[in-house]
């Protein structure tokens, strides 16, 4: 128990649970079982962080850098917003943006003109690759300066395993560890524009005479049972299905990082499993802590 005094309050409750359950018959209702030490998730790597005391609730392969696909766009958004360029400035999609995102689909044809704010909105919410590419291309100093800023930003956030070569996530050379992506999520959550755009359920833009509706790639933002503060999905074959978010579970802000999940719906199911595990573990820990209180 001596080491338990050196860690956060939520993690301390885990220690209390492990020491009390074997010895206190009434620590939990009859028939109740202790939750597993970590959630049974299908994602190859994951990281679950309780922000209240910075305790890592569960993790797997958390220090290993891997391709992160469109999770990249959170970093793109951070540096674009850091540059302070006008959000209402009109930018054009060009053939360069098409070449830079070859192999991915898009409804933004060359010649489409949208505001910087609309392009950022689509990049974060609908993971629009040409939008993200255009934003970085129009960064002060151009694409090379934008990518350099992304790597410098990663260093400033303490993301020692992160490396970026382009702004969309289509390259498998954009890598980071789950632990470092939690740092990126926390930085993104500190920006109100990223919070609002990444969790919007849909967004309509005017393209010539046509109104185009884009939807969020993460169905959890429209689920009334979830409070998602910031999020981003991602997929390329080398990265698998990815999802990162800051959400509220049992009144506590929790960061969830899920990487390299198989199947289109597995990352969403993993998020649900992670949430249930946090809730059950929290309840069990609270019950164990209550059992230690003097009865009189």
C-alpha cells in the first residue's frame, strides 16, 4: 500500500479495492464480482486517461509509435489556428490538393471556393482530406512550413514519438504512440474551435449553386448518451480504424485513444466497452473506499 500513496486519487481507489475486497465481506453486494484489471478491447493499442488526477486507467502498447491516419488532422488544426489567419478568408481547392490526397474520395473539386473556417470545419468533422491539404498549403510559408510547425508543436506538447510528413494522415509516415496522442487530444480540447467543429453532427457548405451536407465520421457525437468534448476518427490500411476523444464518464473527463481496430464498427464498440469498464471500475472502487469508512 505504500506505493499507492504516491499516485492519484482515482488510481488510489484501485489500490483500496484490491486490498479490501479479499477481506471485507460486505464491500460489494452479494454476487457482485470485481471488474477486470483492464477492459477487453479489440483495438490493438489503447490508452485511457482520467484527467482529474492524470492517472492512466488502462493501456496497451501505449509507448509504441504507429501510423495514426486522420488523427493527424487535430495537429493540422492546432497549427492552422495558431497561425491566426482570418477564418473568413476564401481559399480555393486546386489540382495540388487533389494530387496531395490521391487515392481518397472528395466532393471538393478543383475550383471550389470555401472559407478557411469552413475548410477547417470539414477537415475536423468529416475528415475531408482536400480541405486539410488546402489549409496547410495556405499556411504562412506554405506546405513545408506547415508540416514543420506540426512537428515543432508536437515537441512542445511533449509528444516524443510523434512525427508528421503531411497534414491529412494519408501517409503511414505520420506516427505517434497512444500516450502521445492523449497529449494531442488534451491540447485540442483546450481550443474551443476544435471542440465545436470536431463534435458538430453535420455541416452544410455552399458550393457554386449547390448546398453540400457533410456529416460527422463519429456516430457517438449524435448519441444523447455520450458527452463528447473533442474527437477525431481515422483510417488507412496501415493504421486500421482509429478513434480518439475526450469524453465525460461518471462526471469525470476521460481521454480515450483507440488505434488499429479491425472492422468498421469495432472502434465504436470498443469505446462503448471502455466506457462500461470505467463505470464499473469506478463504482467498485467507490464501494471499496466506502467500506473502509468507520461505521460509527
